C-alpha cells in the first residue's frame, strides 16, 4: 500500500511581513498605544506567559471563516435594498460595539417595519410555546399589540441585571441605569428570537433584561 502525504504550500501563508500581516500589526500597534502603558505595565505584559497564548487564540478565532448563514431568511424577514443600505449606514460606531461587547450585550437589527409582539411571533411561531392564541393574544392584553419594536439597531443584555433576582418589579426597575432601559415586550422578544435564529440555541430570558436603543434607520 502506498501512502500519500499532502505537502503544505508555505508560500501561500500570510506572515507578519506580508501586506495583510502588516495591517494586523498596525492594528496591534494602535491598540497598544491606546492602552497608555507605563514602563512597569509594559514589562509585566511582555513577561506574562498568557499574553502570547491570548494573542494566538484571538488570531485563530477572528480569522476563522464563519459558516454561511442567512439570518434575515432564518428570521422570516425580507429587507429591501434601500433598508439594507440604511442599516449598513446606521451601523453603530466602533466605540458603541466595544461598549456592547464589554457589557455583555447582543446587537441585532430590528424588523423591516414596526412590529408588535404578536407580529414577532407570526414571523417564527416555532420558537413560542403558544404557536397561536395564548393569554397575551386576548383583546384586553393591549401590550401584545401596542409594544412594538421599530426598524433600527437594538442591543439587549444577555443575562439578568445584577442583584435583580427575587426582587419585586419596582426594585428591579431601580437597578436599570442609563443608558440602559427596560425594553418593551416587542423589543425583548424580537432580540431573543433573532439570537435564537442566529445560534440555533435556547435563550434564557428574565423580566429584568435591559436594552439600549441605537439610532434608528
């Protein structure tokens, strides 16, 4: 039996000296300067055994090809070309994105038009216990028709507000501080459903989830 070994074409590899590598190096340089380290901090960073491991993991993680996935299609939403352009032009700034990441928030696009809770359910009823009807569909439950998520970007906290469990509603609301706000039912469910569509996983929610409104399209 003859075995065959595939030879790696090292000439195709990107290095720190190649144009792409130089661009990555400039990114590192910019962030390093932004950190404003003093002599002692710089020395500790150089000597920390985990620093090179952290860098290597970041390079592998963010250079990996993401699987092709049409989130809009999975959500059951159709955006016009004009809306896609508007969403692209209104994408939050890097500082907004960094703040969302640091504070454990997901950032999702809203629907193509203002949509209430019942409309959110209609887009992907399979994620809901009650596929139709349900107590909140009763005529006297106005919030399911009036609480709407608007077109635009919305950030939602992925976990409960610290210290909010086993507290009454009044106390819970007091723990939500600016720029965060308590989302309405349509906003919260739209964000959660989008997260589930993107990750194909169950999402835990509590009454004290908080959101940050991003400038709307």
